[in-house]
């Protein structure tokens, strides 16, 4: 199995320090390589490095207390002008997020996926804080930093989840 | 960038031949390593190798004409008993699909992600064909084969999709 897939875990503790711009670009490049329905590529990315902005996210996102200590965060959004079906936007953006998380492992960064869509309060908080226009849906926030913890890989393989040719 | 992320493309043309069971297991192992909201792992997988079943899918899925020629297909489903929020099920299953597609590249297989959720007719077709119980949502079908085409890698990086600290 791909080593990055095998070993990736959510990382919520970070050392001080900025994330080099070229590493952030690698994450964004990986995200944008994802497949999407009819190849619409309906994703948009808000890269957040200003401390004042990172600090405000826990005001409306209950599981984001690590974000003020993160080197950066990336808000992955869907653009309804590029894909009108929200169900596909969510899938396409999630594929982009997963690429981003795997690339973070490769770049020796720690990252964690924080759910935003479909929680109304979190979406509203993101829309207001980043002044998102009406056609943009905030889907997920990725908190990124230089890891201060290395969680052990976890084997999640469960044969009872596999069904052959029929339920 | 991870080579599998950089080079992965949808593959819709396959050579004859079965997919070895150990390769299918590698794909499923990769899928199950995905992150999920509260680590609920709400995914389930129907592995389809019977030709008679593969042949029937184009009856209700308009973009699946390659499936009868595939070595196998994997229907990725969400289990609403493990995660009650459909919005999260879709995200978790999509992360699993993306891992599966990247592992397919590593295993020298060709694969393509076919949208199922939220298209009512496709979901109904899958539910009936595979006798899915009420608590199972079919999310995506992955068609898999020994590749008979190698689409060129595509650079999808678009700087206009990146917004710094504000829209």
C-alpha cells in the first residue's frame, strides 16, 4: 500500500513556525489534481496564515482549538457556478482534501480535516470571516503545522465491511 | 508531489482479465485507511466480479458503459447506522474512494469514479441490484480493470483558485 495512505493520521499538535510557501503550494497542487464530476474542478481554496484570522475560528467551530497553534489552515470550498449539484461538490472537494492530506504526509507536515459542511453555524462563521460570496460553499477546513506529535499508524481494515456481489 | 497523485487519470478502457484477489484487497485496505468524521468509518464495499451483475449496471447508470468490460467494480456505500449525517457520510466515502483510486495507480490498475449519490435513479438501481438494506446509501461506483489506455497526466493547478486570507 502507498506509504502515505498507510501511515497518515490526524495531527493536532504543532511546533511553532511558518509553513514554507512552496510546501503550501505542493498541498494545493495535490488537491487540484483530484478527480471531479465531469472534470468541473469546482474547488476553491482560502489559504489562511494570518494569526488574527486563525485565532477567530474557534469562536464558531467547536473542534478547532488547534487552529490558533497551526502554521496555516486551508479552507476548501465549492463553487456552485462550476458545479450546480451540491452532492457532487461535496464529493469533489473531499477527494481534493484527501489528496492534500496525503501530500502533507509526504511534505512532513501534520494536518487534520475539520468538518464544516453541512453544519450551519460553522458554514456561517466561515462565510462571514472570509467574506465568501453567495456562490461559494465552505466544505472543510484543514489545519496544518509542523508536527509536534506522530500518532501511530492504525490498521482500519475490517473484513465485515466487504460484501461480494451482493449485500 | 506524490507520483500517484500527479499521474492518476480516469481509465475507461480495459484488457480482458480478472483482477487478482490480493490487488482488490489492497484497494479495499487503502480505502479503509481514510479519515472519517469522529473516525466512524461509515463505509461499506460491495465488490462486484460476476459478469452478469456488471452487465446490468448500464441499464440504470448512463455513464457506466465501460463496466461490462471491467475486471471488477466496487460500490462504495455509506452506513447510516455508523454515521447519521449524510453530509459526513458522503465526505468520508469520498476520501475512501480517493485512497482507492490512488492505490489502483500503485497496483498498475486502471479505474474510474462513477457518481451514484445523489442521483435517485442510479441509487435505486444499485439498491435493487445488490439488495441493499434501508440503512445503506450507495455513494459511488468504481470501475476497475487492467488498463488498455494510459491517459497522459494533466496539470490542473490554477492559481486563480487560491485566495490568501480572504476571498
